[in-house]
C-alpha cells in the first residue's frame, strides 16, 4: 500500500490519526494528491471506512470530496459500495457533494449500494441526499432492476415506495425487474413488483421471452402460479 502513495495517503489508509494531523498542519502537504490509480487520501480513507480520518481531511476546505479514481468512482461511491454508512453520512454533509456522480461504468453511489445489498446506505442516499432512483448504468440497469436481480427484497420494497421509480424500466437486453426476479425465483420480489398498479407483467426481453416464460423455463413453480393467477398475464406470450 505504500507504493506510489504520498505520506498522507499512507497515513489515511492505515488510519494513523496523529500522522494525518501532523501532515495536514504542514502548508506544503497536498491533500488531494492521488497515487497512480487516482486514489486520493480521502478516497483511501472513505473506501476503507476510516471515519475519523475522513472527518480530519474534510476539515481542510480545499479537499475535493468528488475527486474520482481512474475508474471514475468517487470516495462516496466506494463508501456506498462497501457499506460504510457512517462515512457516507459524513460525506453527505458536505454542501458540494455530488450524490449521483457515476463512475466509468455509469454506476452511481446509490447503484453500488443497491448492488451490494447495503440497505442502510440506500436509505441514506434516497432520504438524505435525494439520489436519483432511476439512474441506470451503461448496461441500462436501474437500482430497482439490480436489486430484483440480486434478490435484495428489502431494498426493492424501499425503492418501490417511491412513486417516481419506474417498475417497468428495462436494461439493454430488454430485461425488466419483474423478468429478472421471475427468472431467478425471487418470490417475494415478484409479489412486491406485482403490487405496483403501473406494473406490466408481459414485457418481453430482447429474445421475446416474458417473465412467465422465464419462470417456466427455470421451473420456479411458485412464481408461475403467482403470475398465472393474474388476469393481465398473457399466457400466449412466450
């Protein structure tokens, strides 16, 4: 970890608070100096959940909390991805924080928190920061689709409470949240999605297969029964 890092970067990574304080007191210390991977001291501290170091660095007014690494991911993005809720809170208190800044894959901090099942961080980003719940990555996957795909039922419920969330938004392969949940046999998520009045249970993917078709193909009997009991499911689309 010492390779290519500044002394401040090393101290931030290892949470050596006394060294961080000493270095920050020196006028010639560059607080935003990145290593060869674009990782700043704040990035290193945020990614690894070093709460006190994050606070110390942010006290310096010239720290850029939105400076991303070579992959485009910000300190907030990494804190969200790794589930460091307290670090996320600290970063969100900054008036100049960009809660929806995506990385080079188009994935926002909210998307990363959802993908990794960090419900507490998702709640913070949605409630406190007002993050965009429909922001999709370069594959077209929204946070809701990502949560449905990975079986994060609590997060699906949290997202569906927001009227602005589109339950029918599909990715580049034509997959909707319902289709992903049905294909993977996530019964609870299928029921949650079907509870939305604006859900369309018949949207096919790019191969022409519907949620029912995928449930049948993977022999998810409970999902099949749930779908077949609905009057609006077209059994001839498969």
